[in-house]
């Protein structure tokens, strides 16, 4: 079990319905047909890394049920090594997703088996971590597990891409292993342990995350692109804004996860962080024009053709 990219994270069965708008309190809406799709932040990121060309391994937990078998099959079909995907005696995680006509979504996650991905996963994944160039972490599994992997990666010298989502505060010792920390504006405030406020200067927010300990930072801004910030070993940090591709969004589900997986792949291939983010921005632009999380992720050749237009 070895790969250039190791993803430790969640796998969910996505139950998706298109709705005319988000329902209000106590309201019932008629929507489109319910679709079952493979999802979960970790699985989405692993599929994206694999489709972008990285040898990818996933560690996590699914249930001993049909949804668990479905998710395992979809990961294998995408080229992800899944021998570290354990079966446990809880239902496979699920996400209830409502998609509105503007392509935006509302999501409720029932963690299920993902909650069983405890720190003991580290022992099972020790060899995979030792072989990996890039470790990808997110927070749909217990935070103490993600933090334990981040600490182990720091000890072994493995570069950690930490997607601090869902939003929560991140201990300083974990921030020091993030290279990069990938967050949206809400997650950025939470990572600092601050109440969410309206942010107008994202470059300054990125610098504050660097000052708090992160080795590098990517703040994703949806249609406004991303801010990339890197420390320089004592001098002023290098901060840049990378524009998004202008497209019409059909479904934004999984776009952030695809971005993270694409960044991880490019870093494993030796790209600089700004180059990795530019590539990942193109992947995300293609993802939002299609329905579904994993099913919408393009193969590398398709992304390269898109960039070459």
C-alpha cells in the first residue's frame, strides 16, 4: 500500500436532490429525482488526485453495507488504492445534498462509519505515510485522528495538505505542519479560533494564518479565485491572488474537494504551490459545470486540454 498521495478522510454516500430553492422552516418542497452518488471529502479528494495523475492511497472507514461496497467500487474505478479502507460495524457515512438552480448546495452530513476512524488508523497507515510524498487531511473524520496524522507527517518529513473543513479551530502545533492550509474565508476565521466576521482583506487574513504558524496558506474564494501565501524564512511572505475561470456553475458539490486533490497531485509531481493552485483552479472550473462530486472530476488530459485552449 504505497502512493505519492495519501488521503486520510471520509467516504460518504451522497443523496442528491435538485430543488427550486432552499426550504424554509417547516416547509416541504417538491424536488427532482433522488440520486445516489459517491462522495465524502476524503474520497472526493482521493479521486481527484488519482484522476489528475497521482498514485493515490486512501485510509478511512465504511460500513459493512451496500453503500460501503458502492464507495469502494467507485474509488477502485478511479484508480485509488483502497486496502486501507476499513469496514466497521456502523452505517456508511451519508450526505444529504440539496442543489439549487444557481448550482449552490446545502449539505447535511451523517458521519456514520467515518466517526470510527480513530487515531489507531495511524498504526494501520504507518507504511503508507512513510511512502507518501503528500498527506491530505480534512475534518469529516475525528479531529484527533487528523491531528495525529499531521504530527506523524511532521516527524517523518511528509508534506501535509490540510483542508480544515468543516470549520473548527486548529491547534498551533498542527498549523505548523500545514503546507498548505487550504480554507475558505469562514474556515480561515475558525482555524484562528476567531468568530466569523465579514472579511474584506483576504491577503491580510492569509498573512495572519502564516503568522499563526502555517507554512503556507491557500484561501479559496469561489468565483473570485484564491489567495496563495507562502512564508520566506524570516522575510515578508509572498502573497498572490490567482483568478478563477469564468464559467456557469451547474453544481458546486465537491468542487473544493477536487481543488484540494488536484493541488496535492501537482505538489507530488514537484510543482510550486502557485502552479499547483492554477492547475487546481482549472479542475474546479470543470467540476462545477457538471453534476455530482466524484463523477464530475476530469482526467488529467482533459484538464490540460482545457488549459491549452
